[in-house]
């Protein structure tokens, strides 16, 4: 079965000091986090990659990663496409509110792939390292469970909160509530989560360090694109009606999935992964991430020539 990896790479992190964090080298040969994500996805069985970027970083993106990934993917019969997120990519009847400068969040980002996705797909962040296990779990679940008669059966990689924290500041996580069968009940988008001596807390409130969290690693059916588009129209209508700040409101996948769950219009299987997440939230994270990849190579998880094993 054809399966697609969608990488959301359009954002420039404001907390990263103004640089394009997704393009910061972290591997021994200048690899960036996306290189490892693409490697892990291809190894898991994904056979198409879509990068969501912005037009203004297209040249840099293509030079730093695009050319290299296109060559690797061509050698292993994996397609590569590009989608572009834009602040003015809106349904008919809507305009960019005066004073708004940023696009509309992860939901709108995925909608930039309209017309490109006709198969089960997963969505990830560009600046997060998820580990090999998550890609294999999500890929296999999509292949084994996709049924066009059940277009709203989704999955997500469920990370353990304590494995996703930064040593350099607070983070935002989608803290998940699941039932006994590992079905997602809701996602609580929780800001200002910091590591503590005995676990984690947010704004002084202790959190269960073993709770499942969403790291924006979702598995969807192709039919979800139509659902997501309808949801965006409803979101914009609510903003236009005064429900939310038109300059800052974002259409976020975890929040929208939560709404679908509340309305019993979707089901999401949480696939627990114990891999340690790391990412580029802060500039100070960069040396830690580089050291982490160095250790993964020393442990034999990756070779220094990252894609060599795929191209044999």
C-alpha cells in the first residue's frame, strides 16, 4: 500500500533566535533532523514524502535538504513533492485580517497538500526527532487498519511526557487522556511545561511524567483531508464571528482532533513509543541534539553515512 510522510517545515521558531531551526545541521556530515526523519520513514515503508514549506525559504530549503533527499528518494523509488503554506491560502469568502502576519497553524499547513494525498499518510514536525519505533508503528497501523468504509479511524504516536522535555526552557505538549484500550479520549494543549526534580509541572501544577503526549505525529486516512478542509471553514467562521483573536488564532490539529473526538466523529488509536524525543525548540538545544545523534551513531542505531543502508 502506498503511504505518505508529510513534514511540516514552514515555521521559523521565534524562540530559536531568528534562525531557521529546521535547517540547522546536527549530524556528522551536516545532516539535519529531517534527514533522520526521512531515513526512518523510508526504512519503515513510507514511499512518498511531502515537505510543507514557505515560498520565501524555498531556495535555502532545496539547497540544504531538497537536492540531497530527492537523490536518495529517487534511488529507492520514493516520491518527493513540495507544498507551500501561505497566510492567504483561505477558502472563498475569507480574507487575511488586518494586522495578521503568520499563517493559520498546523491544520492549515496540512491543507497545503490538497490534491497531493490519495493514500494513508502521517504528519510530523520538521524540528522533532521521534525515533525509529514511532515511524514503524504508525506505518504498520495505517497499512493494517486503513479501510475506506471507516474514514475517521486515525492513530497517533503516543510519547511519554518525561521523554519529551527540554533542559533549556518550557515546552507546550498535547497531554492525552486515553481509555483502557489505548484509544484517545481527549488532548489538552498544555503550555509552560518544565522539567522538575521529580517530574514535570505547568504553571506550578504537577503533571504525571508518564502521561502520554502528542508530539504532532499523526496517522490519517486520505479522506481526512476533506474533513480538515470543512473544519478550517468552520474555524474561520468562528473567528470572523468574534470567537478568537483574528491576528493570532490558529487552526491546530490536536485541538481539531479533540473536537472531533468530543463529537464522536473520529477515533484515534494511541501507539505508545518509549523512544526519547528531542528537538530544536531553543538555540541552546542544538549542542544537545548534536550530541544525541553522535550517541545514536555510536550505539549503532545509525551509520555515519546515514542513507547508505537504504540505497543498497
